[in-house]
C-alpha cells in the first residue's frame, strides 16, 4: 500500500489572509503527475506549541509529510526548533548546510562587489538556517542554495521541511519525491468517476453509498450537493474514488442502484 501523503502549511500570514496559500494546489499537481494523491492538509499559525503538536502527530502517523514555512532565521520562524522537540532530538548545525549557506553568502558579497566577511553578525545569523534536528538530511534549494531538511521517524514516515516561498518550495518537493519515493509512482493507479443526479435527496443516497463501501472496502463514495448551480440547477454529484479495478466493479453497483431510488442521472 502507498503511504498517506500529508501537507502542513505554517505561518500567521496564511491564517490572517495577508497571503493566499498556493502550496496545496501545486502539491496536488505534483503528486497527480506521479500517480499519487494527497490524504490530508493542515494549516498552523506561528505558535510553537501548536506546531510541535502538529509535527509530533505527523511523525507518529507514518505518513509522508511536506511542511512548508517557518524554517528561516527570524524570531517568528519556529519550525526547526519545533521539529526537534517533536522528535526529542537536539538541534545542531548541519555541516553540509553550513557549507551551502556560506557559499550563498559569498555569492551575495560577490554580486554586490563587497568582500566576504564570514564573521559579520548578519552572516553568522544566516547559519541558523542550517541548524536542524540531529540526524536530518538536507534538501537542496536550487533557488538560493539555502537548504531545507528531511527528518525520518522510527517507522516508514518522514517529514520534509521546505521554505514557504513557492519558487523554492516546489522544486524542493519535486526533488524529495524523485529522491525518496520514485518506487511509489503509479504503483496503484487511482480513478474517480461521478454522475450528476436529480430528483432525490442526499439522505436517500446514504444506504446505497454505505452498501458500496461495505461490499468494496477499497472504494470511497462521495456526494456533492449543489443548490444554485448556474448551469445544472439544484442537483447532486455522486461518485466513487479508488483503484481503477475496484472502481470499475463498484461503478456498476452505483449505476444499478440510482434508478431504484428514482434518480435521473447524467454521466460526467
């Protein structure tokens, strides 16, 4: 079975509405291109207690989790410390991360025509971005060399930490997928089929949906009612999700059951 895949978005700016989250849509796209799907998403503000609890649950889940945001070096960046607490590990400057950060500082000095001053206070502060939980592995950052990091729990699960900036986060997430999870790609092709129906209430569908999930445990049913659709009016979209082979069999049961309820349907 393919492990669950989760996404954590960290930052007050998302919850306050100052910035709109773009990560979920992109992660869905990156996963779908590889035959994978997102199981859950969680949004957390810049609260160390909540971040730690969220990460502790993520590590305990055994899922593959991507965490976006909060790995900078300013006082409101708590993610690195919270990850260490969630794992009961110490924090330490990662040697490879330190080397990459120093390379970036040298690049910046060269671009500005200034001498490289490694002991300048702001340059020393930048090294904090390479302080990770002990045992972490770096995630290369093709945008500015400042790496993210991966922490692997005791089981199969892991949390991969990337910046909140999409221009950095998205290629780093792709790198993680290709580096660690290529064996999972397209291993369990998923399918979704749905149909629009009229003339029945959502509550009338429940017994049929329960029967399908009971007889086909690997299939998930769903119903999405609409009350004011400008094209289709009041209707319900009912459908199935699961592996291609199981959906095909369960679809026949759904198609046979809907007319018995008096539903008028149109296949999407």
